[in-house]
C-alpha cells in the first residue's frame, strides 16, 4: 500500500514537472501571439481566394497540391481551409495553435519511447524543457511556419516510432504521407521507413510484405510529388565549399546553443553541432558494428523465403536503436540539405529560430538514447543532470529571446497599421479580398489614433538617422520605454509626410544577462534603434516622432526635430507566392 502511494505521488510530481514548461510556453504564446499574416502567411490567404475562384473540383484540388517554393504545403492549406470554413475567416492564431500542438505530440512520442524502455515518467522532463521554450519563438508566433516546421517533426518521429516499435504499417504510411504533404524534407520519410523495415527483416517470423508495400507506396508518393515540379526560378542558391558546408551543417545542428550568453554565438553553435553530429554518427557506426550479424541476416533474408529460414532465433536490432537511427538520420540529412542551400548566404542564417526545432529535437534524441542505454545509477544521474540543464536552458531562452519575441509582435502589429492606414487620416482601408478572408487583429493603436494622427506635444526625444543601401536606422541613446510591461508596451517610431503616416517598431537596448541578474524585468536599458528598409517608405520627406505606449496610461507622441528623406522603394523583381 505504501509503495503504491509513493508511486502515485512520484507520477503526480513527474506530471507537474512535465506540465510546467508546457504551461509557461502556452502562457507566453497567448501573451504575444497576434493574428497578422507574415510573409508566406499571405500565400494561404491567396490560396483561399484561388480555391474559391476555381470553376471545377479538379481546379480546387489543384490549388491544394500545387507547388510552393520547394514544398507541397497541402497540410498547411487544409488547416487554413478548415479554419476558414469553420470560423468564416482565416485566423493565424488558430494556425499557430495547430502547429504548436505538434510539439505536444512530439513530447508524447518521446515519453512513449522512454516508457517502453521501462524508464519512469520523470525521465521525460528534460525533453519537455528542450521542446517547450522561447528558442522556438519564430515558429511559435508564425502561423504557416508553426504548422509546417513543427508538424513535420511530429509526422516523421511518429512514423519512425510506429515502424520501430509496432506493426502498424497503415499508421506509418499515413504519417509518411502527411510528412510528404507538409514539407519538402518529408520525402525522407520513405527511404528512412524502408531502411527500418529492411532492418526488421532480422526479427523472428518477419516477412518481406511490409517492405514491399512500403516500396510500392514510396514510388507512387515520390512520383506524384514531382509531377509538374519545377525548381523555383527566383531562388539564387550560392554554392559553398566543403569546409563552409560542414561549418554550416554543424551550426544548424547546434543552433540550440545560441541560448547561452556568449559572443559570438555562431562559434558555440558550430562546436555543439559538431559534437552532436559526431555523436549521432558514432552511435550509428558503433551500434551497427555491434549488430552486424542482425544486419547481415537482414541482407540474407531479403532474398530467402520465411519458410526456408534456418532459425527464428538470433540477435536483432532493438526498437530503441531503430528509433534512434531513423530519427537521427532524418535530422542530420535535413540539416545537411538546408546547410547546402543556405550557407552561401551566411552561416548566421542557419542558427535563426525557425531552424532550431531540429537542433532541439536532436538534443532530446541524444538525451533519450543516453538514458535508455544507461541503466541503474548512471542513467539516474543523466536524468538528474538533464532536468537541471533543461530548466536552466528554458530560463535562459526566456531571457535571451524575449527582446526578439517582443519585436516580432510589434513588427506584425505595425505592419498591419501601415497596410490599413494609407493616408494621413485615421480611416482604415483594406481591399475587398483581404476583408473577405481576414479580420484585422485587435491592435493597441486603435485607442491611440487621435494621438498618432494628432498634434505633437512634450519634450524632444533626440534621435540620429543613418542611411545605407538597405534603408535607414533611427537611433536613440536615452529613452527607456520598458517593453516587458505589456505585449504592446514600449516605444515606436512614427514617420509622417504630407501624404501618409507610418508606424515602425524599435529594438529596445538590452544589457547582458549577468548585468540583468538573469531577471526579465532588469533586461532592458535606455536607448533603442529602429531599422526601416527602403521597401517600407514611399518617396517623400518625413517628420519623425516617437510614440510611447505605456499600459494604463495615455499614449504620448514626442517630437524628435528630425526628418528623413526617402527615395522610395526600388523596383521589386521578385516572384511572390501570393
């Protein structure tokens, strides 16, 4: 009886520790998420319009499956279409919820792997902290990216689990199909799945039938994927040398290390990524050598009827190893492909938040393999160190990426203002297509329109304007408008000409984490800068002002006594998806 009570309380404690990072993630998402389209989000709105305009069912279906850059984003489009059909409008917060829930599914798969190995629930706590933290800020607050970049990991890892631990071939085929219809790297599901089914031939009483079905389905799926496929003509890939490619690959896989407050972060990410890549390849090589008899039996039994096999006994690859191989290969190959395509534009691009799910999942995979492989006291120590490291990692992420999260929301909201207020009057305007498919997100500036378009008063806020080929930077060294006081709190740059008014976000200056004593409330310091690209301003001369938004206080618009002369946007020759 006492043992059962202790078990109950230990499981309750474990569930509470698991829920903590998920709850923190959800609360912070709710605080800063806003339903404003960003980049490829516009493609989903355009898809809805084209689907409605399609005259036949075949034409409508074509809008779901047609190419988007290098991908077939059918799953994104299905989610967007269902949201529009059910609610009457496309809401990008709903898309974020669907995508972010994929992380919860991913966590449940890792929990299942650990439970299969006989590990208590407490062992999954580090995985939760690695998956649910603010390192994920870009995807978690971006509708289309959340659905695509989080869901693809769930489909692949779920497929690998199904093939490694179960005989649910139909489920695995469904997940592989979803992966293919979600992202370009989802095509890796087919060769990885075939590899797992091939290695399972060494198991007693196995047959070639699942592998045969998988290979036939793979040929059909891959063939259909590339029907009418064309390389995007407006993407200029930059070829990189072997050394640059390896460096970019390592940086991509180690992007999670950016959370550590050291400079430059790229070097640390590259080191961590190199260690993780070598670790995964080392485990695959060493375990492959240790199970060479089972691998050899798979080769031999590939051509021998099960009825003629000499014995059902013998060494086989354990499911946990198949899971590690399949998931690890997917993550490493994806990283290598992305590095090859992107490293020519600068390795710093490869450690941005949108790519971090792969690095974080690889960390979770290595931890899971370690605690499955190590039993007894060594495994317990790895678990304890994992919990301490995971909590520290999560806390550092909320400090390191809070400024980017806040800026992201401010950037989205100010973009909505600039789209919808295109004159010097507080009159909202939008085209008929936008009105049909998207409602404007509730915005802080609605209550302050009289201030934004009204007279200026108060002391002067000094700023400096620097011009470059990319655009303009507006800098201040003294104003502290703490953006952590509310989701829209902080300073904004207002640019007025005789024709219209623009609103731009700023990057509030931040101190180092040690100087802030690792507390979010002490993170920001006086000074800010705003970067305005040449594409964002029409030609003209603009008076610059500073809007200060403070919770529970009237908005204030301050003069700067500074003007900005814009030459207007250069010709746009890019090919858009919307």
